[in-house]
């Protein structure tokens, strides 16, 4: 198996008498993109703050490449690059001045490296402008550049695609994947959008009310998860329902003038062939939701904050 | 160690890259220039005395002052002391030096309260603003201990006050030199002290005058720094520090009768009392006592900043 980059060991956080993180334990491997998902107020940001030492742990420990964030903070955090919540920069300084500022805090960052990260996130043109004039997307890019300056082994990004346009999201997504695959960086991404996390991550941890409710490997779906929700607009409807039942053993339901049923994706072409053979007109076929999303909804439940 | 210098460099750069800092310097410059022009236009300043006629000039001055006094009785106090001063020159056979750059610098001593004000503003913002901007998070997740980051910020405040002080001294001297000329490298003048008239070096007066005021500057800047770190609110830090700086003496005066009054910070900030023969605020206070009290306050302010900055969680706003 691959090496462990970061490990959380029974991490707890109490504020006053209230326990907001109730014992999180999981590991993130090198070269892996790990998604942290949960509704607002579940404890994602608190967990991230503890990972980088902004908040003290009430109990448990976080190790980064085997170094404890509690007892060996400086060595542990040397391996981490992060954006925590919004990428806030000094508004009165230019992009490059901001990067220089952070570069001075770590001895081994060269001028060349600063140029490298600027071109990586595509900020060449805006680097000499004041950050106060940046759009949220540009600040997000600068935030990522800042996190990558010192070639960290663990990259922690809190809502990294927040404020980016679709093209920008695609770019960042590809870049994160490349970091994981080529540079063997462990990437931790938090989000409350499953659709987004599903596309980048290898594994997803679901947090609810400060507890880890599930860890899900993205590519290995169980049989039930392979089933898709299918919607079909056909005439005549009754005949189509009968054909699906007799030839494919599928019980379809009729709602809103459409047929609804569950099926594996691979079986759909055969169904269409049958329907066409029997002269049924097909107007529309749509795969509505993946069952993975359903599953997460069940896990997370309503969007309640305790 | 080089690491620590880059931290201080960062903090200084953040102070001087902001426009508001330069506006403060601009105002300071305008005030100094204004004072110079004011003194030049309205001030009754002598341009110096001729080596062979200065005795006659002083005598004439004294006569004028006496005449003036008879016509305008309310000038009596002021003119009498001027006459006495002139007599001191005559009796001791010292040729008075003319008004020049050094004396202008000396008289600008009160500008140090503006330097204190600017230092308080910077000290009040240096930690609180990082929280306001949200940049504290990115600042603290570097492989540097929080102690070191706090120390670099405090160091930057002290450097800022030093730079500003030098700016005031230098600009005052230059403005003074341009408007009044320079009267030698180390001019001496006669000044009225508690013990009577004394012939003193102007540069000595500048050093002691500014030096004693630096105590208040340092204490109030450290106080503002502490409030800024503990409450993460620059407005509160500026407000309280300036308030205490202005009413500090009244506070001591108000509690004068109490036995603990001598432990109030402001009863101890004016160390010049012990050198120029004035009586201290409260009987029994000595230089050693005041320095001890000041040190205790100073360490207390720094300890509080240190504890709150290093131990506290950085949570949301």
C-alpha cells in the first residue's frame, strides 16, 4: 500500500462544554486526493484548522509524515500548504508582493519558484495588480499559489473551487490531479458539494455533527450504487411498461407522463432496441441521479446544525 | 536568525506599503514646516549678536523690555525673566548664540507626542489588522513559532517609532537650518531651571528632553500592542491608549490621596522629575521605585500579549 501522509488519531475538539468534533480518525495517503464532505456546520473547517495548528486539539493527535502537530509543530507544518476558508490576502499589496511576503517566511523558496507557481495558476497578467482589485476567482488562484510555494507534501484546500468559473474549476481540478499523480502530493479538499468532490477525489470522508459517518472509495461502487435512475418519455406508455417487464424484468412506474425505473447503465441500449422493434416512439431518455448521491443524502440527512 | 530579520522586514514592509502611513508622515512634515514658518514670521527671534556689540544690544533689549513692562503690566512676568536671562549673559560674560536649527529641534520636543500617537496607531493595528483582514490564518500556518511572529511584530513597532523619531529630528533640523541657519556644531544657551539660570548645551537638552518622553512612548505603544493582541480590535487599542496618554496625569491627580496612587503607571512615566529637582508626585517615590514600577508594567503588557497570541485558537470571526 501507499505511504501515509497524514493521520488523524481520535481527534476531539471541545469549546466550552460542547464537543464539536467527536473523535475523528482517518489517514490520507501520499498521491491521494481525499474529499471531506458534510453539511454546513458539520465541523469541516474546524477539522482543517486543527490539521494546520490554528486550533489546539482537545484530545487526540494529527501527524504529518509521522510528525506530530502537537509536539513537533514546526517540522509538521513545514510539509503543509493550505487555504483555510477564504483565500484572504493583503489587499494593499500586489499578487507578487503577497507571494514574496510568504516566501520570506520559508528560507528555501527561490525567486524562480515564485514565478513558477504564478504561471501554474495562470496569474501572470494579474501578478502586478493589487489584490484588493482581484475577483474571488483570482484570489482563489493566488491562494493556491501561496499554498504551493514551498512544495508541500500535504495540500489542504478549503472549498478550492469556490468563486471560480467552470473553465477555472476544470483547470484547478486537472492541476490538483496532476499534483497528486506526478508529485505524489496528498491533497485534502473540503466541500459541501458532492458533485464537485466526486470528480476530483479518490476517497471521500463524510462528516456530520463532528463525526465521521462514512469513508467511500469513489471508483469502487457497490452493485446497488451502479444502478441509475432512468426517466423515459415514450408512447404508448402502457405497451412500453409491459415490454420492459416481459423482456427485461423491469418494473417501471409512471409519473408526470414519464416512465421511471432503476437499471444498470449497460442494460439501457438493449431496452431501447426492444422498444424500437415493437414500434414504440421514444422522445427522451435521461439518467437522473447516480445512486451515490442518494446514499450521501441518506447519510447526511437533513441539513441540520445541532 | 536571518529568518527573524526577514520576519521583521515583512512587518516593516507591510507598514510602509500602506498609504495611510505615508499620509501620517506627510502630516508630520506639514506640521514641522508650519511651525518653522510660523516661528520665522511671527517669532521675535534674534539673528545673533555681533562679537563687539552684543553687550550694548542686550542692554538696549533690557531697556525696551522695561519700558514695555510699564505700559503693559500683564507682560511683567515674562519680561522680567527675559531681563534676568540677559543679565545672566552679561554677568557671566557669555555672548548669546542666535536662534538656529538646534534650538528649533529642541523646541519641537512636543512633536514627540505626535510620534507617540503614530506609534500607537501602528502598534494597535499590527496584530488586530491581521485578524480583520483574515490574513492571520495564512501567516500562522508557516513553519515559524507564534512567539517569533509576535516578537517580529513588536520589533517592527519599535523600529517604526525609531524611524519616525529620526524623521522628526532630521526634518526639524533641516527646516530649522533652512529658515534660521545653523549656529555652530554644539551651541550653548542659558535656560531657566529650577535651581536658577544655567548655561547648557542645546544638544544635551535635546537628548534628555526627547529621551524622557520616550518612556511614555514606549509604555503606551506596548499598551496599545497588548490591547490589539488581546482584543484583536485596533479601534479599541487606539482609543484606550490615547485616552490614557491624555488623561494619565489627571488619573494620578484624582487618586493622589490613596496609598496605592504611586503604583499607577502614569505616576511613574515622567522620570525627568528626579533629575531637574522637581518634587515627585507622591512623597517617598524615588527613581529606583519608578523604574521598577515601569518595568513591572512593561513585562505585564508583554506577557499578556504573549499568552493571548500563542495560546488562543484562531477561529472564525
